[in-house]
C-alpha cells in the first residue's frame, strides 16, 4: 500500500468510474463490505456511489488516511478479474 496521501489520491484518480469493493472496520470484530463505483476524488476524501441493491443509502465517503491507516481496504473489480485469470492459468 502507498505510504503517502498524495500517492493514494493519484492511484485512486486512475480508477475513477471503476467498480470496487470496500471492506471497512465497523467496530470490534465487525467488518462491513460495500460494493459500488468510485465516483469522485477530492483533496482529502473520495466518494463511492453504492449499489442500491445491496445498500440502504446512495453514497459514502472515506478519507485517504483511512486507507493509509488500514481502517479500510479497497479492491477494484478489474484487479479481481486479473487475479481470477491468473489463478485459472
């Protein structure tokens, strides 16, 4: 994982509009998984438009510091596809 907020933002900028899964720590021994699309990146936060079939609200925002401190983990759908293809070979 990148070690600076600027690096994290630039990597997310490269994936704007792509599908992703966010895994967030929601408390003691509780993890929340949300699927959506990376909608926007701002100076200190990024916004994910959530799939309406799975979630009761439309958007959620996270700070780049959440990624840096590993409070959340992001996996892009394109990365999952590449991993599955590599495993199949």
